[in-house]
């Protein structure tokens, strides 16, 4: 089973997300991660989809996505030819005695403390999926109250594939 990160440039119109998600559900494919946001040109959105499967399934998904009318451009983000990141927010229970340990772990990972209350800290971290997994694993020695992940987003490296509309 392989993972594939697919970057789609799509029309920024109502129903696009529904049509793309529908393609996956109709064919019984799962979406591991999905992020969507407007680009510098508000007529278009960048959609990053992470999916898993064998080579044939991943090729089929890519071909089916390319056939959709709303999809303007499609790129497979290979790890060595792209930059991808994910954001995680972790709310950790923190007694006064535990705060320094949590802050030390956050500093090692270059994470930020974005909220402090009497009994908890909220830590924000951005990085690769493996870096986030290592951070969450270390935070697991404390009591994690809540955790939210954004999903993967990414772009290809360099200017060779840049298109101007």
C-alpha cells in the first residue's frame, strides 16, 4: 500500500469539493487527508488530496480526477520534488510542575505555545507527517486533552511548473 499526495488546481466555484469527494466515494476509495484553500488568483483553489492504495488504484484515482471539468491542473507531489507540511494543535493538561517539561519538548520541535490556561497549554506545530507523529508521541507522556490536525498541503519545488492565468 502506497500513499500519494495529489495537488489539484480547481475552479473556485460551489460544488467542486462535493464533486471530487463524490468521485472517491462512488469508487470506494478513501481520502486520508484533504486540504483546500484559495490561491493568489481567487478564481482558483488549491486542493491537496492524500490517498492510499496499490499502484493501479492510485493511477486510476489520478486519471479519474484529471477527467473532471473543474480540475484545471493536477500534479503528483513526489517527496523529493515537493514541499509538504501539516499543522497540529495539541491541548495538553499541565500542572505547574509539568509546564516546563511540556515547554522543553515544544522547544526541541520548534513548536509554539499559543494558549496558556491554569490547567492546560495549547501547542502549535508545523512540519512533516513524521515530525508531527514524533511530537505527538512525546506529548503522549502527558495527558492530551484535544488534538486537531489540518491535513497535508504542499507545492512542487522550483518554478518549472508555474502557470500564469
